[in-house]
């Protein structure tokens, strides 16, 4: 097996493809009851659909929800499993994704980048020291007025360029490759209508991570809790032994939770309770929490603890004053990958072949891959190369995108 060497012709294709995708305004929107959540996402979906056909993929399709799929046929006589690559074409509603004017900084000199002469908007090395890892490279930034959309148009450009490369190099031996692009990942719905059966891959990788080398197959188990408190309002002048102040009880509930298990006091594999909202007056109060833990047993123990606190407080006040509702949101994909660690090993080897040091870490959040893993498609996440997602400081080095493209090509050859 020879390591892939992409010529400048392919580097140019990759860059131009990325710039083309970035020119589409494809911001998604939360709380919309249709898919894609915004009409404008159809423009890029249809563009990619046409592009996949024109570069020679097979069975290219776009469904009624905007999911685009296509296949690279096998070049082997052996019966190899189909491997998939997935990314999303929407951009985050957190910041404007309209009229993006990317700037290309060749041979980056390691200094601050003034992105906008008019506003003085600057990408500072002191604030973003990771810039130093990319001296001498070609950096693509915003002009400070929008996000860039490297999340995840870098992923799409890498997958499509790898696909075109494989189609034009039929001597490279690989099995069938499935590729899929989704809307609405940024509003948590990219996996929901993904047709796993039609996709037909045995497993897949989302190409949606950050810096070079990232490889992720663990994420939080996640749930939500709502605690409703019903008080008793009585005139404060004659309230002795009568008034039950729901607001004060909400504070008491919050004080019964471990103060060192919050997002602000935890990292790595440490789980937490996160009070996301508190509202109330004397009559009524409500606490909203999210619960997170990588370890499923600990996650269940956290839910049990919240029930226990509710019970204790109710027995203290002698009435059903506190009510708790618990809901599971998503689960750690590790459960679905643990017995198929070859999926991770293949990606690790591919990275080494591409000259990239694998950096395995646990996601302190969720991914579409975790949902897909529970839908029957084991799906870890690999890097796409972008940095500072969801805002005007977002940038991506072309060299990182080249490395991701190579890793995708190497993965297809490692399936034996
Ligand atoms: Zn993303």
C-alpha cells in the first residue's frame, strides 16, 4: 500500500470546491417543524447532488428532506463491507452565514491577522494560540462579519474531493463507498431523517471534527430534568406556618445539588448537572436541568439522585410540593462501538498513513454520529480541520483539509 500523494491540481480542486460551498447561504433554524428547516438549504443540496453526478458517483439521490447520497463502486473482486462518510451542509444559526467573503492568507507568517481594515476585526495569536501550529500554511478566514462555514463545508469538500480522486484512480483497491450529506445538523436534527438502510454502509465516519488528528467515539449520555414546585401564597403579614414560598424551595433544591458537579467545575470524563433555567414566585417555581455523563451507570445514578432529592424535600414539607420529570436525550456512542474497535483502528492507521498523529478524545456534548450509532450505523467522528466554529473567528488551514482528504482516501483502502 502506498500513501496517497495529492498534487497541487487536487489541492486546487479542494480549495475551489470549499470556496464554492461557502458561497451558499445555508444557515439552519431551530424550532422549525420541517426538513430542511430553511428553504435556502435546498440550493446547496441540489448543487451537491448535481456535482456528485458530474464527477461520476453511482446511484446519486436527493430525497424529499434534502438528504443527498451517492456511491463509489468497489474496485475489488473481494466482498468488502461498504464504508460511509457523512457531513452536513447547514451552518450554525449562532452567527450570520450570509454573504461570506472568505480571505486566503498564503504562507501564514505567525502574526495577528487583521480580517477587516474597516472594523479592525483581528484574529489575534494571543487569543488563538493554535494559529501558531499553522505557520507557513494557507489559512482561510472570514472578513469578520460572518462565520466561515468550515463547519462543515470543509468536511463536504474533503469527502467529495476524495471521492473524485478515487473515481479517477480506479487502480486503487477499495470496497464500495457510501457518501451522505445532511441538512440541519446544527439544530440537532441532522440524523433524524437519515435513511440508514438506504445508505447501506456497515459503518461510517462523520467528517465534522476540528483540528488535525481528532478522532472521537465517545460522547455524553444526556438527559433533561424539569422540577416543578407548587407553593402556597398567603398574605405575608399572617403567613406564619401557612405560606409555602415556591421560589425559596427552588433555591433549596438547587442548594441540595453538588456544587462541584457543574459545567464550570468539570472537564474530561467528569459529568455534571447543569441548571439551565430557573423561574418562579411564591406560588410557582420551576428548575430546568440538563444531566451529562460519559459513564452510563453514573448517568443513571445522577437521575436517581435528583429523584431522591425530590423525595427528601417532599417528605420534609409533608406534601407533594416538588414534581420531577426526567427525559433521556441521547446516549454515548461508545456502547455501540466498543465491540467494533476495528472501526477506530482503521481510522487510526489511515491517519498514520497520511502523516497525521491521531488525537483520540471524548466529546463533551453529542454528535449526529451518536444518534446514527443508535440507529444501527456505528459512526465515530474524524477531523475536518476547522477551528473556532460558529463565529467570525472561524478559520481553516488548507493543509488541514488536504490531510483530512488523504485520511478519507486511506480509510477506504484499509478495509480488509
Ligand atoms: Zn459540524
